[in-house]
């Protein structure tokens, strides 16, 4: 199946499930920027509940800026906030010791372009989980597709098979967080949640 997807910052479990199912993926590069979506934010579980991490951006042409021209803003030190939050949330997770430093390196990589930054993250995650079946390319014009996932609510609390979460005792199980949550808790076995 072919599908058109938005770019994603540490995309949700549902996002990665859909990528794996589609296999032939076009990442929409020519749509206009949509704020407060998986394009620039992810959700993780901390001791007192859900926490959203958002990447600040610069829209070169205002609201009409295509996604492939969105730049990451470094006027504020968001990387430190993201890393401290992730470290606090997952330092006691079983697989933090295996992936933590690579996550930190990704966050502090100083990539200027949002899509390239997100693509670097997605590539790393697919490598960690040994998923080679997904081919991805950027669109060169606004795409029309039979399977259009650009407006799909990937960050909604969709039904995801339960796994053990670090702060589950305090918050109950919260489904469909960032793929980081699944990887930090399940490690390479996280691929079982994606290959459904």
C-alpha cells in the first residue's frame, strides 16, 4: 500500500504502525505548516501525567510556508528541556541505558531543517527496531493519494496493546504515546507492537 504521511517528531506508536503497514511512504513536503500536531510535538508520560514536548519553528513565509522550508528555532534552549524531561521520564525504564545517549544526540544534533531533523529521528527508530520494509521519500509537489494520512489524528489516545509504563502506577496505562515510551520500556521487542 502507498500512503502520504506528515513528518513527525518522535511520532506516536500509531504513526509508526501506519508507516510499517503502508511500506511505501511519501512524506508530505509541500503542505503548509500545521501547528500543534505530530509534525513538531510528541507526548510522553511523566510522574504527574502527560507531557507534550514541542519543537519551536521559524516559518520563513508565515503560515504559507511549505513543510520542507520550515526551520527549527534555536532562540530558546528547548533541547535541554526536552532532554531533561525524557531523562526524568525514562531513566528508570529498562532500555534507557541502551537508547538514552542516542536520543540525547538526536535532540542536540542542531539540524536547521525540521523535516530533515524528523527524518533523522525516524530513520534511527526504524534502525533500532530492525524494520527495513518501509521505504520513504519526500513529495516534490502537494500529493493526492488514495491513502492520505496527513490529517489522521495520530496523537489521539487510540487503542494500543498494553505494555508496562514507568509511571503506570501513578497514571494508569496511557496508550499511543510517543514511540519513545514503547522503546524505552520494551526495547527491540517494541517491533511487535508495530507489526500488527
